[in-house]
C-alpha cells in the first residue's frame, strides 16, 4: 500500500512539474509577442524625436510631431474624437469604449506589429502598398474601459513613415475635456 502511494505521489509530482514547464514555455512565448509594459525608470524615457518636434496635447493623450502640427477636437457621439493635423497629413483619433480595433487591417495586405508604446500594449498597422488603406495604431486598454485608435487614410509612403514615427511618441495621462463637442443635429445640413 505504501509503495502504491509513493508511486502515485511521484507520478503526480512529475506531472505537475511537466505542466509547470509547459506553462513557463507558453508564458515565455507570450512575453515575446506581447512584452509587459515597462516599469521603473525606463518607462519614463521618451522617444527620441527630432529637435524641431513639439508636444501636441489632446487631453488624455498627446503626441510629439513636427513644428506646425495642431490638434482639433471633432464632434463625437459616444467617445472623445479629434485629429492631429500637419504637413498635409490628418491623423484622426477615437478615444472611448468603441474605438476601431483595426481587425479588418490584417496580413498579408497590412504589416501588423504588436509593441509597447507609452507604457501600453499597442497594435500598429500599415498597408504594404502605401496610399491604399489605414495606417493606424490601436490601444485596447488606456484606462476606465477606454480604447484609443489613431489613424490616417491612404497616406503616401513619406506620410506613412511620418505617421508611424508619430505613433511611437504617443503618451497618456491627461483628462478628457469637460466639454466634448456634440455631433451636429440630424436635421442640420
């Protein structure tokens, strides 16, 4: 009887050890695809942007962009909406619970990259053929059940390259403005 218990106990320990190794292996693979957000001093470092770039603040998020770029708030129904504009480029954002998750933009027509930006996990997409589709970044969780999508449509290769650099500078932390621009009335033309 004792020998049977010992064999059973040994088998259980081996099984648990094997499952632990499998779990660690899959956790390691997950960490390679979705690295944890940085913490400590490295999370406070900023992306090195050219000296002539400046902060363009939209409240709950901001970007670094070339001189001359501006923020404009836009009407929104169920979220905070705006755009960053400059150099002939318009990057529109939707900050709220129903932001576009960029699910339609997938391989092979798009380059899809998962990375950490501003301490948060992000999905960045860009069309393989510039000028044909959305170049954007999506953050599933930016706090308080909100997501953020920032995107441009049909950007040239130069504009696409600039947008991707700007996406890397996104930072979070400010409040949503108290006054959100409402959509125009349905009967207004």
